[in-house]
């Protein structure tokens, strides 16, 4: 799937507080965009809604620890 819309409404987790060493998520039609908060000029990666939900589910079940 190709997502051609520019991301908007960038946000980071409320758990990050004032920390700038985290990722930000933006909305795109049909999915999400992810970028590094400390190097926004490096660009972003887009993923489908299904991929985003699978990623969030994996985080919630500690699959990355």
C-alpha cells in the first residue's frame, strides 16, 4: 500500500514528558507515520492501519523486551 498524504497532527506519548529522545506519530489516510523526535529532518516512515495496530499490540504485550 502506498500512502501519499503528508502526515499531520504529530504527537508523542504522554509517558515521554519533556524528553526529546522519543518517537512521534502522525496521522495519514489509512495509517500512521513515525519519526524520530530529535531528528525530524531525517524524514518519517509510513505504515498501514493494520501494521500500526499490530505494532501497538506487540508493545502492550511486551514482545520487545
